[in-house]
């Protein structure tokens, strides 16, 4: 009688395990970055992501859906484009039809991103002490008009700048007299967010 009960219990357990649906294997988000012009780049923690009828839904701070579509899919991330974004706002997104690895069901992954202010903002300043090159990266795509850059040390002394080169969202230049480990202030004049507002200035303190 005991053996029969154990056999019946084992059979029920096996049937339950076989009938259980495959667990969702949605990837985890490593980083979400707004690239400008409505483009959002999502990086996953794995480089083996699979897609099946993948789509993205984006909602604004008021909970309303915005028109969005995936424009590029890669094994370690994807890029989607959103219409109707406003400056300085936080948005949430849900990506469905994604899976980490070759097994499991396709699931959903959620995240959020924030659009930059309508005023130009310097995101990072990087200095290569070996080549004496300085790179200024903005938080979004920008435009320049009669651009001018000043760099001052803690005492207010200006440093000499040469070979200024403009990019879509950055500036590169040579800077003389900068000491590694010291704090400086960079100010860019004649810059604006692409297609938005008047040309103005943007400043940021940084350590060389």
C-alpha cells in the first residue's frame, strides 16, 4: 500500500513538472541612454539576446502612450525611436518579445530614460594628459554658431586652446598648461540643443 502511494505521488509530480510552462527568460537592462533626435539605446547585461515579434511601448509622465518603434536589434541591446518627446521629462518603456539565451519563453523587460533639458548641457569632459587633448561631450545633439571655448583654473587663469574641432555632440581641442588631478572650469559659448532655442553658453567643472 505504501509503495503504491509513493508511486502515485511520483507520477503526479512528474506530470506536474511536464505540464509546467517554461519560465520567462527576459534579459536584464544594463543601461538606457537617450541619444537625441528621439533615439533611445538599451544595453542588456548579456550578449545573447533573441527576439520574436519584438515591440516597444513608451509612456510619458502622464501615463499616455507615445508612438515608438524598434529601429535596430543586436545581440547585446537595441535602439528604438520615439515621437513626441519633450525636454527634461522622464519616460518609461516596456520591450516585449525578448529572451536571454536559446531556451525559455520570450518575455518583457522594463526601463526608463530622461530627455535632456532644452538648454545645452555638458555631460562629460575627458582630458588625455599624454596628447594634451580635451574632449567635451554634450548630453544631446547640438549646434554651434561662432563657437568659443574658455578653460580656467581654480585661480581664474585662462589656458591656451588650439585646434578646436566640432562634432555633432562634442568638441575636441588641444589645451596647454593643464595639470593632471587639478580642477578646471570649461565654458562653451555659441551652442544650443539642435533646433531648439537661442545660442547660449554651457559650463562644467572637471578634474583633469
